[in-house]
């Protein structure tokens, strides 16, 4: 019978630190650490930051922060004196100081938790994480499970089997479609911590775009490896991001590359999908380029400029003009309604 899972001592970290860790970004953690050092740096803060570094797999930095905490609180015994190197009198006096008793207790608890998590086998972390998320996969997006996964990724080489297939099965296509926000909370950190995992990058970028997190999507795409940049699906996400940013010409360029790569890979069906998306983008690009310039125009001039392009717009859209317009006897109200629709379409086009 398998032994019961450990109740892992994950500390409650300050909100700003927890938010930085949730995304799995070392850069965001570094910024948060620099800010924390400017806000009354003390032993407890250093130990909390050590836990943060540990969750990001920054082992050397985490250990250094523990030593720094010990230096910030001399005599508290933050670093265990296993060989009796520190004067006992100093430690005893610090322990008897009433004002330092509770802060010292919190620090020693953080150190104990740190040492346990620092040396916990990867398989125990995996079992604890899996037990928490199996019944309801969205729990993988909760702070405690993100912390467990962060610790696990720092020692993933210790696992007896690859981690990627198991996570991909747990948070796969059906789960992504059912709850995109929760799926992004899982795939975003995985993409940053495992940059060579192509599936994680595609999911993180695609979900960021779907949820209108355009800057995050761009960051995932910019961090793609050389091999990942040769994937037609990644080019497709680049194209759709360009469309979301109202850059249709840039989108056309990316879809052209996606078509080329899909064709080179022998996937004609995928290439045709991208051709269709490119045709739709061509329409948007032409529409935006052909927008009448109305600045400084009088009412009649504005109507004339719209009328000049009315026929070409109708042809592009496959719209048949009304019989009144064709017979030379225009209906002013119908034409005004058309102009209102055209104005709205132009506003959407940028």
C-alpha cells in the first residue's frame, strides 16, 4: 500500500511575490525582489523571497537568500548550527528577547519548510500535485498547485517518466475549450519554465490571444525557439495577433509564410485553411487602405467621396446596389442608411 501523501508546508507569501510567481517568469520575480529590497529588508522577507526563488528553480539564488536572512538576524539561528560553530550565549540571549520571539519563530518555521521542500523528491511533489487536480483540473490554476508545479519543474529530471504527456492529457483540447482562462493559468507558466516545449508555447500564445492579452501573446511568440518559428501554426498565431493589432499587411506576410510551411510539410488541407484566412485579411487590408479622407470636407464633399467608392466597395463585398441607385433615381434615406453602415464598418477597420 502506498504511503499517504505528505501535507506539504507551502508558505503563504506576500501578494506581490505570489503574483510574480504565478506567471512563472524569472524576470517578473527579479523585479519584485528588487522592489522588496527597498521596502524594509529583513530576515523574514529574505526567507519569503528564498521560497519564491525555489519555486522558480533558482536553487543557488534561493540558498543565497537563506544565508542572507541569517546575516540579517544574527543570533537567531536561521541557518542550523549543525557543527556548533556559533556562540551559544548569543543565540540564547536572542531567543530570550520578547520583542524578537515571534519574528524569530516565523523565520525558523520558514527555514524548516524551506529545507523540507528543497530536498523533497520530485515524485512526491508529482503525487501531491496530481492528487489535488485529478478530480477537477481547474485546481491546477490555483496558487497552491501552481507552487507545487513550480517546485516540480525545478527537479523534473528526477521523474521516472516525461512530465509533458501527462499534463497535456490532463489539460488538453477539451479542457482548453471549456475554460480558456484556467487553461492559460496553467499553460502560461509552463511555457515560460519549459521554453522548448512547443505544445505549451502554442497553447499559451493562442489562449493569450483568445483572451485579448495581446502583449502576453507577443511575449510568448517573441521567445519562440528557431525550430518553433518554422511551425505553420505559430505563424498563424502571429498573423492573428497582427490582425488584432489592426496590422493586416503584417498578418498577410505571416499567413503567406504559414501557407509555405504547411505546403512544404505536405499538409494541403492546412495550407488551404491559411489561404482562406489570408483572403479575409486581404479584404480588410484593402478596405483600410481605401478609406476616404474626410478631414476638412464639407457635407456634400464627404458624400461625394463616399459615393466614389460605393461601387468598388459593393463589388468587393458581393453586394448588389439597389434598383433606385442603378436607375439613376437614388433614394436619399436608403443612401444615408448605407453611409451609416459604411461609417461603422470603417470605424471598426480602424
